[in-house]
C-alpha cells in the first residue's frame, strides 16, 4: 500500500485559543498504488479506528485533501457539517467538478479555506467563495501582507497565517492584522535568560520538584494535596476522565493510588498543576499530553515497554520551558530528575530524546518527514500513533 499519512497542526486565534486543527494528507515513499486509492483507504481506516471527530475534539477540522477526492465529494463525516473546513488549492478556478463539490459543501453548511493566497486573479476569484484564506507569511513583505489583509477583511474573509513558529512571530503577525495562526509557535515562547522565577511560578516549581522526587512516597504526596483542596478536587475530576480508563468512580486520592499507581498519579498531579498557570495557553497542556501518550505508546512498540512511564514523563515535561517561560535547562536544574531524562529533554539524546525529536519533526510536517523512522517504526505507524495520541489528549481535555 502507498504510504499516505495524516499530519495534524493546531490553528489558534488571536487569544491563543484553538480554533481548528488542520489535517493534511501527505504521500510517503515507494508507493505501489495510486495516492488517491491509498488516501481513500486511509480515510476509511482512520474514521473506523480512531474517528476524525476524536482527533479534533470540539474544534473544526481544516481538511487538506487531494483534489480528486474533493471532486468526488469524498471527505470524512463529522457530528455536524459545520465542523469541516475544506481547504482548496489556489489553482482550481477552472475545475468544474471541484467547483460543483464546493457549492454542495457550502449548501450543507461547511466552510472553505483557500490555501496559499497570492493576490492574483485566480486567488481573488476563489477568495470570493471562501470563508478563510491562508497566507504564507514568509513569502510576502509586510507592506504586501497589510494590503492583502485589508482587501480580504473588507470582503468579510478571515485570514490564517501559515508557518508561525515562535511567539515573537505570532505577536508580529497579530499586530499587522492576521486573524488565525497555524503552527506550534506556543511551544516556543519569548523566554528571559537568567531571570529568576518569582511568585506563583516559583512556588509551583518548588512543589513540582518535591512531587517528582523519587523519595516522595504516597503519604507525603497526600499531605501536599491535603493543603490544596482545589487541586485535590481537580485531580479527582481528572482521574475520573474516560481517558484514564479506570473502571470505577474514584472518590479519594487513596482510590486513585490503588488504580493508577504512584508514578501515574504523580503525572496527573503534574498535569493539573501546569494547567493552573494563568499565562499558559490551554493548547500547550493538550500538546504536552499528546506528546506524553505518543512517547509512551512508541516505547511499548519498540522494546522499551519497561520504561514506558519514563517515556511518558519526557513527553509531558517537553514543554516545561514554555510553561515557565524560561530555558528548560534552568527549570530542570531545580528538579530531581534522572540524568537520562534531562539529557532527553535538553539535548534529545538517548532513546527517549530520539523519540521526542522524532515527534517534533512529525509535528512540523516538513519536507523530509516522509523519511522519518524510529527504529523499525516507519512514517505511517508514527503518524497513526500521533493521531491516536491526539485523540487521547482531546478526550482528556474535552471531558474534564
């Protein structure tokens, strides 16, 4: 079967809240059947095994499909049609079959996003039937982008900036008028080197250091939680989430320990504490959970099952620098983690570091991603693990 796989990237609004996830279909290496056949099979397989609605949660799905499937009106089903935003290339203006499909889609209540708007005659015509357009911010000057933004906004079209990689870039594009921003820029915030943590962040880091100390036993953890009733309540709500797969209703921290074990209970305490940081976008926690689940499942698949909990921790803590807005090496200096974990998080060394590096390349969906492997695991399986992990993280966040 041709290696066709799905990439997933978040699209955030001006307040750093998720608007949608883009699901883009890529072709891998050495195909032995047509891309269209392989994509149709992948659509059916993903829908039946994971479910596209699970991958995007309550958000919209921006679907970038091959034009042959657009013409055939072959796209996944969602709970409601308005959850689909179909992304179209900027050169379909003369394709009668695609234009018919687009009109049918619009009548059903779905939206259209025009990719790679370049302000030529074809793009302008297609923008007139589009709800959104996407602009590659690296391809145009600031003057040109401001002009395009003004014209598009006057027509009532919302504009998505592509290739947004840092918070600094997000702030710049927000200032000149973009509405939405695609990419993992929120994992690369502006950080202050050498600036000491103060207030709530310092208290939180000290508490996380105590919780993650291997010497901290259940009695001490229970004592820490007993001092924060709100945190205990949030923890119990979280561990009763369907994503934990605990068969009974957990009503106490002792019950949680019984069914989860001390290590996994500590992970959920970490998650709740990070989620309380006021200046951290919610998607940062969702991404951290996705990475944790991905690394854990990759460990199970590649002969590292005994280390699955540590792989999970590496994924969960991969965004600590972004949460605290400080270099991750400085944050880890304050935490009693093993050298192996620190090497993985800072330098991407060792099996866990390589897993994290693999995942970040998968997230970026760059030109070389089709060559990506982790041991014997190829791109199709890696991409499937990413989608499953995304669905798991969405379930954890959407069903508190």
